């Protein structure tokens, strides 16, 4: 197998090589940017979905599924929204040999599919809040270079849509989503920063947008999710109104929360190293791989491995026993490349003693058992997740630096925290200086954005300044 | 709420009314035949998917997901197949403002998406068998009247595709699929018959097709799934060949296994009654609904209900506590309509004694507890599934009758078992007589098709006769 390029020498080359070598996706499908989910990649995606479902349902959201196709007539009801998406939607124009009377859009997102139905579902304040989500595929006719999981034309997408009784309740839902994402990111051991985007970079049709960003080196950032407050921007054109407690009529205030397979790309990007993918246990296709060593035939290690696997599976641990004919060294190499959190080595001596040697993907070795093998494996997985988070957090912290002058932004290798007065013209000066984007202002407490920001880095004004971040979105 | 029409007086009217009243789907979406999965319907679908995943993975199949869009060039490689689908596919012809060079088909099924990739995945006999499945949505530009779950334009679809080393291995995979479906249908308490379709009614491109059919009254039948043996019909045009153990080249033999949301329609159709839906526990959105009765405020029944719910959820039982302000009678009516398998009534006396009154959806009442409440509820659910199956089986049996003369087929209200010589001309005579279809020959042991079938019901020949079934496919 060819060696992987070094992550530090070139992120994108490394990323593409590692995704392919670990067989997470197959890019050879006949439509560029539409990739095949291999069995191994699909298992990671399924585990990721389970994390999202668990956390969003814990906040009272209910699953739904709306159709993939949206009639042109509904799609074009909200003007800003359609302007934002018009250039990148796929159109279905024909059914069999028949030209369709109304062309259909393959959903790029589902506002325009859902809201005509929300208008039917919501009658009274007693129907609120309406918190629903779906996990579906969305489609974008992407003209930029596509990258597995990061920029694709068929996107595995999580989208929550909510209707609230007023603006304050919608703002509270944004906060609830931020809490749910905090717990999802914890499971993935992913440090991130929630940033309120500047007005010129918000979601088409939104009142404001909060993006969830991670740094990926060289001042680059990756948006891995977003939460939007729509106020009445959509409820007005779609007529989503309700009877208030005192018999009046009021429009709902709406929010959305979007995540995608990009989270899987982020897991690869953040945790991966020069030996391959590194999966946090929550999304690992196999959390544990057992490698029995030595003694062909009806030997103890293979049998012990199988019964240990059964024991672990009963505890809900995704476990694989590698009984292939490769040498142990080749197996270790393969499962490290594939990012398995914990490998259990089981030789004749361990089999006899009822122990196993555990090696986690950070290379930390321990002997576990003979008592409470299952609990010991769980503990090893937990500790691995913790160590992975600490490592990622250290790298996260070193990716930021404060900037005091526009010159600091030029050729920077760090995402920069800076003072911004809020004026769009200053924002664009900052963007020019860093050759990237003013990402916006941190929405939650953030270590590089505390205390007095000082005067605006662009115009020097001290009025209305706040901490902002600037970087180069991937 | 309007009363439901009677099931016995008109199946389709009853079916449409019950699906709507139970709020399993919303048909008011802007594209006919593309319906909205409501939260309640989605939970049933999720439970159904879990049954399919459990049983197919137990037979060694791995999950994958292939793109939704198929290039026209790949779609048209297998001639019979394209003939079968050409009139009913949706075409994507435009991306943004650009006409696509190669139009894309929204998959009606995934042979033509998967097989070019299988051709890359399979190199050697060691890569076989390849058993993969996906649960995705498929699309058909349906011109007949659409019906929720039964005939829709966006279909929630399960499809397994396998590649085997030779014809015998493919035949064995068909048998394995029949076993997996047996276990799925058991979970749904659905009696069915596996029927090998006559040649003129097989899947486009198949060597042979086995359909899974259920009777739905008045000699009507509903196909709820199918298993196909493709031999080399697809591997030849797609070039899926492998190196054999002795260094030669050989084409794979392929099979597929297809199921869909129609299974949910079948559950409604078979188990439902004049009071509404009846869910077998495996697919019930809520398996148990607890109704606390009496004593407003900080009263014992509501608290007991909540802690009983926690206890049941810990056992994996999907449980809902109805704390709405409706009267108990209204709640009973609602949850019977919605098909909840077991209702637990909890008044002050029960709360104090630690017991509950269980009423299953067949109306059978019992008092459970105070000891082992969780186990008692599980037992009640199991017994309910058994009783539901017995009831369904009795109806299933009464839906069939042997026919000895073509005249027996005219205006029959039963699906007919009859002798058929295998000739297509006789088949068509039978179809004309019953004003329906020759469904084919039972693939497994079947009570109405045992012993000597006697002479062909159409031509009177005794040569090559076998038992066949004829009915009126819905």
C-alpha cells in the first residue's frame, strides 16, 4: 500500500489520500461529486446519525420526512432564499416522456418543502412550538471542486425546522440548538467555535445565522454546521400564522439547525494523522478490533477472541474480530489506517490468562482483565475519547492568535481574533487583508475574544467594537 | 371526529380514511403521490426499518448507499430493464441554468447505479459473495391513482443486491432472503405467500422473480416484496467478472431483494379494523400508552405513570404517557384509532397498589403487577402479537379457495389455487377468467397447493401441471 502524504505538508492532499485509503467512500461513481457510501463509511455515518438523533430528540424534536422534490411555484416564494439557491439547484423537467407542467427542484434544503405544510399544521398557539427534524439527502449543483464529505453534490443532511410563538422563544430555540450541538461535538471530541456571521454572509432569508466553525490549519476554517433565526421572514410569505390565546392572529418565528456529512469530514480532518483516520468511539464503524495471534486450528486465541467479541457486543460495543490470513503487523497497520479506537491483541498467553493487550489509536498500551473485561474496554474507550479531545483542544488553541493591526492578517497561518466596529466597509478591509473572510463575532464565551477588544483594527474607531474572527474558509 | 367507513363494505375507502385519521401521512403536499411522513408515521417507518436491518444484517448483508441520480448512459445498458422503466422515470435535465450534457435519472431502483461500481469492487473469487443493501428513496413517475404507502411517486425502499460465485450460490441467496423475510413478516404478524411469477410478469431483466403476496379481500392481492434471481443478465452488460480459483474468468450471478413502505400499508390493511389502525408491537410508534386517570394536581396516578414509563423505556419499550386534558374515553378512542398495541390505565387505586389495567388493541383486558410490571408488559405485548397473528392467519386462510373450472374464477371473492400446465396461452385464459392475474406458482409449501393438482384448468392437459394462484392484484 502506498504511504500516506504528510498531514503537515499539505492538508488537502493528505485528506483526500486518507479518506480513500481508509475506504470511507468511493469517488468513482459516474457523476462527479456524487460518491458511494461504502459499507465502512456507511457504518460511520450511521453512528454519526445516531448521535444527532439522540441529542436532538432529547430537546423535544420529532422526526419527519418531507418529499425530495419541490414544485417551482413553492420554491420561489421567498425572494432572498431563491436568490441564494437559484444557481445551484437541479431541475426535474421530465417524467417518462412527458414534460412536467411545473418543474420540480431537487431540495437544496427544505424550507420551501416544509413551510406550506406547516401552514396547515399550525392553527393555534397550542400547536406551538413545532420542533421537527429530518435526516435526508439534499442536492446542490456545485461548480467548485468537490471533496468527499466536505463539498459534494448529494449531501447527507440533518435539518431541524421549528416554529415558535414569538421572537424570544425562537432565540431560546437557537440557544437550545447550541446546547445540543455542544453535546454532539463532545461525543465527537471536536472543539469548535460558534460564530454569528456578518450580515452579508448570513443564510439566504435569515434574520441572523450562527455558524459552527473549526480551524483546519494555515488560518483555514471549515463550517461544520449552522443555526439560523428566521424571525418572520419565511412565515410571512408562507402564511404560517396562529390564533393567539386572546383570539388574535400572529405569525410564527422560525429557526433552523443544519448539519451534514461534513461532520464526518471534520472528524477525519481534526483527529486524523499520518498513519490514517482516527475515529472517536461514538462514530467509529468498529470501536474495537480484536486480533487473535498465533496458533492455527482449534486454538485458544481465536475462540477467546470470538467469545470476548460476543461479550463486548452485548454491552453495545461495535466489535470486529480480524480472522483474515494477514500477519498481525499487517492487521495493525490496516486498522490504524481505518481509525479503529482500540485494538485488542490476544495471544495464547493472554487467552489462557483471560487478559488482552489493549492498544488505543494514540498508541497507548495497557493490559486489561482478567476480571471485568467488558468494563475495562469501556473505560479504555472513554479514556481514549478524553485523550483525543485534549489533543484536539491543544491544536485548536494553537490555531488562533490575536491581531492588533491589519498587517498581522497578511500571510497569517492563524485564525485571527480582532476588534471590529461592525461596519461592513471595515469588514471588507479585514477580508482583503487576510485574503479570506470576516467569520463574524463569537456567539458564546471564547478564550481569544474576552476583555476589551480595543479600537477597530480597520478604522481605529472605539465605538461599537466587538471581538470578531477572521480566517480563510475552506 | 368523523366515523370511519366500514372495512368490510369497501376496502379502499376504509384504508384511505384510516391512514388519514391515524395521521400516518399527510397527502396535502404540492406534488401528487409524494406525501409527508408525519412524526407518527415516521416513527412507524423507523421501527419497520429497524426490523429489516436486523434481519438482513443477520444474514451477512452490509449497508451501503449509492447516489440518487443515475447517468442516462449507465441507465440504458441493460435492454429489458430499461424497457421496463423508461416510461416511469423522472429526468433531471438542468443544473442551475445549465442544460446537463448527460441527463440524470432519479433512481427507480439501483441496479444501474450499483453495478458499474460492483464491477470495480469485484476482482477475485475472494471478493465473493458481495451482499449489500441500502434503504433509500426511489422515484417513479406513476400514472395510476396513487395511494399512501401502496402506490406513491417517492418510495421508501429497501433493496439488497448480491453477487455470487455461480448460479447455485445465487439460488441459495434467494432461499436466504426468503428466510429473512419469514422472520420480518413474523415480527409484523403478517401471513403471506411466496410466489414465483410467470415469465411474462417477472422483473425487467430477471431470470426469475419470487413475489411476496398477501390477500386483501375480494380476491385482491398486494405484492409486498420481491426477490429476483438475475443469473448473468446484468453482470454481462456491466462486465462484473472475477478471477476464479484456477485463474479463469467468470461472470457473477446476481440476486436482489426488494421491500418498501408498502409493508406499512400491508400492516394497516391486514390488521386494521373499523376502529382504526392496529400495529403489531415491532412497528408501533408507541408500543404502550399510559393513561393516568383522575386526581388533578400533584396526584399519584400521573407520577406513577411517569415512573412506570421510565421503567418501560429502560427495557426498550416505546412508551407514551398521555397527559393531555382530554377525558379518558377520548384518549382511549384516539389511541385505538392510532393502533397502539397496549393501553395501560392507571387510576388512584392502581397507583396505590402498584398495578395497572392493561387493555390490548384486540380489547383483551388484564390487571398486571404489582410485581414485575416491566416483564408483565413485555409478556402482554408478546401475547398480543401472537393473538394478532392468529387472527390474521384465520383471515388469510379464508381468503383462498381451490378452483377446478375456469367458471369458478368468474366473480370469485377468493384468491384461487388451480392447476396450470405452464403454457402462457393457458395463463392468459386464466387471467381473462378471473379478470386479474395468474400470480404464479407457490415457491414454498402452501396449504392450498399441496397434493396432485390434477389437469390444467384451462386446457385440461395433465402434463407438466403444477399448483398456481390467480387473483386480482391491487
